[in-house]
C-alpha cells in the first residue's frame, strides 16, 4: 500500500510511534488526496488506531517522501463532480479521513518534509504537533486562487493554530498573489509549525523532538486565542485584499473570509459542515471550472510547451551576451546570471551605462544572497562572472545573445548588422522586442535562420512568460535553443508566429483602446476604470498603463494602428499623457482614486459610454481579436492565448485566462458565431 505504516521506538524511551508515510508509489508523482489517496490514508489511520490499542503505541506521526509531504486534493477528481450532492460528498469524505488524525487517543505529529499544499497543509494542521524541514517550499492554501475554499478543516484549524492574521495571509493574501507560498522557516516563524530542522537529518531530529515532547522536556507554547477585535481586523484586511485583487468578480475569496470570520465562535463539527456547504456551492461554479482549466494549462505548458522542437536540437549555452545596459537589459542579465550561472557580458554605447548595468547586476546578486537564495560562495562567483564593455567584440564567445536596445526597428537593425559578424556561426541571436516585426529585423542578417524573438515581460524576475517568436526562416535548432534557455530561466515559453505585438500586447492593447475610447468620449475616468471589474484583473486599466509606462503604451498603439488601422488607433489623450511626462492619472490608496493630473491631461467629449456598455464592448473586442489571432495562425489554439494572458499580464485563473470567460458571457458567439471551446 503506498501509504506505509510502521512502528519504531522513539529516542529517549517514551514508547513506540506508528509512522505513516504518504507515498504515491511513483517517483515522479506526488501523493494527492483523491478518492484512492483518501481511501489509503484512511486505512492507514485505522491501522494506526488499532496499533494504539493492540500494541500500546504512544503517538502517531505522518510524513512524506522525496521532498513532498502531500500535494493536496486531486483536482482532476474534484473537477468530475456533476451535482451538488457529489461535491458535498467530497468535502465530507476529506473531513472524515483527515479528521481521524485529530481524533486518535494519542498525540499526533506531522513531519512536513516538503511541499504541503491545500489538503496537504490541512492534513498537518489536524495533527497535535508539527515539525517542518528548513528546505521545505510550497506550503500554503491555494484554494481561493483556483475558485475554492480550504475545505478540509483549514479555515477552522489555521486561525486557531497560528492566529487569524496568519490564516488570512495564507488563505487569502498569498492565494490571491499568484498562489504565493511559504517556506519551512516562514511556516515556523508564523507558528504554523512548532519546530524546524535541517533536511539532512529532518526525520531523525523530528523523532528526537517528539520523544522530548512526550517526556515533557519540551512544552509547545500556543498563543492565547485572538480576541474579537484582532479577529475582525484580520478579516477586514482580507476583504480589502480581495477587493483590490478580484473586485468582487469571484466568490471564493469572500467565502473563505466568511468561514475564517465564523471560525472565531463556531464549533469544530459545525464549522466543518459549513466548509462542506461552501464546497458544494463552489465546485460546480463556472469560476472553478475556468480556474481548473487554466491551472492545468499552466502546469502542462511549464512541462512541455506546445509546438517546441525536440529538446535534443538545442545548442549548449555556456555564456550569454546582452546588448544594452538599461533597466530592462540589466534585469535580463541578472536573470541569465542567476538561473544559468554562466558568464554574462553586457555592452552599451558608453562606459557610464555599462558600469551602471554591471553595478545593477552585482547589487542584484548581493540581494539574492541577503535573502538566502544563494550562498556567499555562489554570490562571489556570480559577481565575478558578469562583465561589461563598449566593444561588441566582447560578445564573440557568447552562444546566446539577446538585444534589448531602444524599441525602434532601425536602431535594432543597426545593432544586429554590427553584431552578426562577431559571433560564432552556431550562436543564437534573439531580440526582446515587445511589438516590432522580428522578420523585418532579420532582413539585415546573412543568417536569419538563427534569429528568434524572445519577449520577456516586466518585471523580468517576476512574470513567468516568454513569447518565443518564430519567423518564416528561423530554424529548429535556434528555436529549440530559445525554448531550452527559457526553461532554464524558470520561464514558461509560448510559441508565437511573428505578427505585430504578438499575443499579450496585441490583446491587452485592444482592451485598453476600448477603455480609452470611452474616456475620450466623455466617460468619467473612474467609471471607465471600474467597468472591467468583472474581469478581476490585477490592475485597473490606467493603473496598469502607468505601471507599464505611458510611452511604452503609446509605442505599442502606434505599431498596431499602423498594422491594423481598421480597429486600432492612437488616442490624442494618450499622446497628451505621454507629452505631459506620464503622471499617474489614477492611484490606489485603498480604492482606486483619480489624481489631479487627470483633469489637466485629459480632454473629453460629451457622449459618455455607460459602464455596462463599455464592458460589453471590451468583451466583444477581445473575442474578435482572439479569433483573429487564431485565424491568422499567430498561435495554434485558444489555450496559447490563455496561458499568455495568465502568465504575461496576471489575468486571473477564474476567467480561464480569457477564452472560457468570453464563451460564458456569450461574446464569442455574439461576435464570431462560435465558441472558443
């Protein structure tokens, strides 16, 4: 049976412990709590209970294998529910099985050796005590990120274990921040785990600690229960986060907060029944179905990007060149250095810029060391491995060179023309252009087959998408190398055909243009900002434009207006905004607020667009543009578009990226006569 049960003598003589090991039985598959996993875990807990009675076992422990404690619920089995009764049964089964860990007549211990997500963390919370490996990563309750609630005890156990503030942080704030998770030390610091031990001897030390606890030599101090004011403040903070992140567009974060609020006064069984009811409501919701679709897509593309050439065609990359030493180029250089750990060379037109770029990279390396992400020896080695020069000949030995200079095709062509003769014949050349024609740039090269688009998103270290752009002449070896490098960088690569603004900027600009048209016509700025709240975007349109940079937005609008004048244009208000220096037109201090600069910059008409009509126009524009991308063959399918928008701009999972949402609201059929799915 994959869930192993064995007994062992605890150090120091307090008695024998029954140790349950959660193991899928497959080296590459983590243990999950699907129907089979729950059955096996339940049987193992029954066996542990028998051993307590029959053999006098004094404690029960649970741990995992291969750096995974438990990966949580089996989402595929959750997605198969067809009615509310089936969804309720899923919740009740999880409570029944996991609850046994907290109902055994002896103390129970969870030895969290690694990943513990969702039901995995809830399993640990059902135990009396918890230890965690200092190397553990991926501890969290991601359910609200997907469209669910922590439904197997998490909303009652976590606030009572570590306090309501930590519970709100883990189940709402972190979940809605792109499923941010905790490390082992962070879990211990927050009181989720009672002790942390080094991975090299984690289980041995955990068992020694268990013995000391049972002998009374270690007394685990629990915090006093939070008072009503503290509890209410934590839940109120969670509501502010949910409003800022999803703006009421998805029910899951709010149901999670309702459960966390109720946990202050509800009894255990009463609360578990409320979690079951919440699961019953949400498992069949369109937001969860879209969330599971998008989650599965992102996972699959991270492992095997659609359309990528065979990996064995990729050329080895032992050094990297970055042409340019500005902010974007320096971010790229730091990423290459950190992830590939090969020499990186920056070039630019003068010594001052080069020195600034190299200095940025070395400071970034120092920051990684300060955060404990690399050790001191690695930091010293990486700092020595970055260099800069005003002479592009310094790039001669680089196997992969990416240009990140000013976004003007003539400037880029001049750089490429100068660069190509300096490089080895098998070196891959890449451009980080956000919207220009990669094919046009390649026109100045003698060997355009080794040239690819390699478009990152800002901030480079955070956003996980790279659009890999293939021209009609890019060969498979260059393309495979780009995909291999992207994977080593920890990025998800999506293959796109060369077309103006590719996917993310083209779709996002079409959406923003509809909002700008409404503002130009006279729609109050804040009304236009909030018209798209139903989409649950991480930033409202003009806040996002400020973050990206109004000048960048203008450049992309100009590119697309030149390519597709029938549906893109350049707003005079956008030009005025850039001309005024790009001041913030809206800001967020709690709610989104208009700034004084908005009245000074914007010139508006007298025919405002009502918010519901603006939302409908945006839906229709998105459906039209996505269908055009597919018809033009820019990407192979709607799944590519959805992955791009989730990873490139933070579109929420509960919209599925975008195409499931467009199907659900009828825009797909309204505009194109057919659904995307």
